[in-house]
């Protein structure tokens, strides 16, 4: 399996990779933490999506990636891009796990039966938990197989302790239990 982890605005993949490294090593999945080409992910065009598809092809030529088990996750702007790119026609991902992000106005046709694990903190100052509830409702109405985990007392920070739950939800064989 492959986990692609997207950093937040103004972040870099080389820093964000550390949020997932322990789980990748202990549970034996491939991990990709790319950097956006610009200051944040390209929502207006396909610049980052095109670059990420090239990265996936390069990885696939060197490693045996199970294309039926590819998780796209991200934090903040990376979470918004997770939903935006992950729900686009032709997206290669089988599951999405946006953390502390919200849904942009996009076509939700691909949301039908898409596995989504949405994580959001009640004290998020960047994107209110009410916006996360609206995103959850829209995705559920579109037919997504969605789980919403609201974390009490979490502000707009990455909840590293949530990784184990995300992985168990995504693929129970990646669980340490």
C-alpha cells in the first residue's frame, strides 16, 4: 500500500514526512510526502496534480505499489487538496483522509462510495468545526463512505496520534493490534 501525505500551506514535504515516518517503517507501507510546486497546492490548475501523477508513475516503476490500496491524506491546505484532487475524475486514490481542512465547491460525482476519513478539531481557528460538519454533510449526501472524527480541544495543529486510527480504518492489515 501507498500513503501520500500532503503538507499544509507554506510547508514542505521533507518536513511533513516525519509525521508519518514511524508508521511507515513499523507497518511496512510506502510513503510519499511531496512538496507543492508553489507556496501551496495548485487549486486553480493541474500543476501539482500532474507533477504528483509523474511521481506516482516513477514510484510504480521502482516499487510494487498496490494500486487498489492508495491513501491520499493531508493537513490544512493539504487536506483541502486531498479532497479536491482525490475527488477529481481520474484520481488514482482508493481512500482519502483530510485532516483540518474543508471541502471546496467541486463536483462530487466521484464521492459516491469513496472511502473518506475526515478529522477536525473543535478549536480549529483556521477552519471552524462547523465548516467541517458542513463538508461532512455534503460528502455524505453525495454518497461517500465517510467517517468523521471530531477531536475535542484540538486547534489547527496536526494530530499525529490520529495516524494509527487512519491506517486501521484504511487497511486493517496495517494495524499493529
